[in-house]
């Protein structure tokens, strides 16, 4: 009989140092936030009719977080801390692993916190906790980015749709591809 097939090779994530280097070359200086991430500098032009949240502060060092459970493997702190440093912000970005939504709300409302990125399982539960919402967050029914104004008010946004939209557009509008009108796409998932 034939030997059993070899198990498939496991995906090995890139080392964080390589990810930081790739980020430096590809993204910095920032002009707009990636899906689910805080803009480190105001966009040079409006992006997809998104209304802006509060402007980032440079006058006070704040803590920002990726809020969710689990978030121990998130590369967000590496990306954002590099962006803060390159753009002259005194802030710090870290992981905040919280199984309960109330823990996230308490941290967001603390004076030292400037906001952050929200991921599973808190995207929907944060919606009613916000003082204001972008149109995208209201329509989608979930928040993935929270910014905080100087008066402590929390602004919830959802940029997930931009990541999906931009990826699809870049592939549909690729050089050499025929231009098509009326394309329909069925996108399945909830992550």
C-alpha cells in the first residue's frame, strides 16, 4: 500500500521585524488609515465620503489599543507605534485583550486612552456606547475604530468596508483588464 500523504505545510507568519520593514516602505508617511486602523495623519483628500472623526492630538501622550478577544497575536501595535514615531506623535499603541465589552468601555472612557481599533467580539456591542457615529458605522451596525475628542466624547467609525471596496476596485480596474459596467458581487462572511 502507498504511504499516507504528507500533511499540508502550515502557514508561518512573517516575523514582526519583516512586517515593520514592509510597512515602513509601503505605507509611511500615512495619508489614510487602513481598514480598521486609526489615521495617523489627516488624508490629503477626502476618502470615499467618510466624515472625519476627531483630529489626533500631539499635545498629550495618549494610549491607544486594539480592543478584542483574543488580540495577543495582532500586529497592530507594531504598525501604529511605527506610524506614531514617524509622524511625531508621543502616543503608545498596545493590545487590550478583553472578553467583556464593559472592560473596553471603561478603558476607552479613561483619561489616558485616546481610542483604538475594535475587533471581534466587540464591534457590534460598542455601537450604543459611542457618543457619535459615522454614517458607515450607523449603516453597517458595527464599530471598528474609536477616536476620542479632547472633551472625552467617543466617535465610532467603521472602515472595514473601505478595505473590501479598495481591494475589489484595485483588481477590477487593473491595467489591461477590460472595463465592465454593472458587475455584481456576492460577498459572504461576517469577520
